[in-house]
């Protein structure tokens, strides 16, 4: 397995994202476009970036200064835990309120209140587990 959020890992995540109708298909229905960074809280920048156009992931790559709509951070052990047992709505809410998951860029509260975005966000963790 490639290093978490490396270019190779992000490419595999992109492919898994597009293969999941509850993620790519659901976001396509709402015309979701975004550049999402993933990484660790103790680093200055995210490690990996997923670019999504109309719900479909069009690139998964290393972070090279892209302008982000979302920048999601958690400790590596937390990401690994979520990949072995993907969280539900309650688990993510608890992770956010306790600081185990941080949004450097993006509005977690607004996203989680919109079921059209919240359900795919939750699904993204089970898709990560496939990488």
C-alpha cells in the first residue's frame, strides 16, 4: 500500500471515489465541485488533494499549492482507525467537536447540515478503506 495521501494513494482514492454511486453519483446530482485537501494537523499543508468536478473525481495527486475549498486534517492514527472502521454521523460529529478532525478550510457545520453533502462525506471514509 502506498503512503497515506501520497500521489499514488490519492490516484487510487480517486478511482475508488468514482466507482461508488453513493459518493460520486450522489454528488453529481447536486453539481458538486471542489478541491479537497487531506493531511495531518501538525503539518503546514495537506499531503494529498482530490479535485472533484460535477461529483466525479478528476484528479488525485500530491498537494502542490492548489487553492482548496476543503482542507481536512486528522492524526495519521485517526485516519487509519477510520479506514479500518468507517465512522458514522455521530462518530464524525464527535471527532469534530473533540478536535480529532479539523477543517483548516471549509465549513463542517454547513456541510453536515445538508444531507445531500453529509451522506457522501460519510461515505468517503468507507471508500478510503478500499484504497
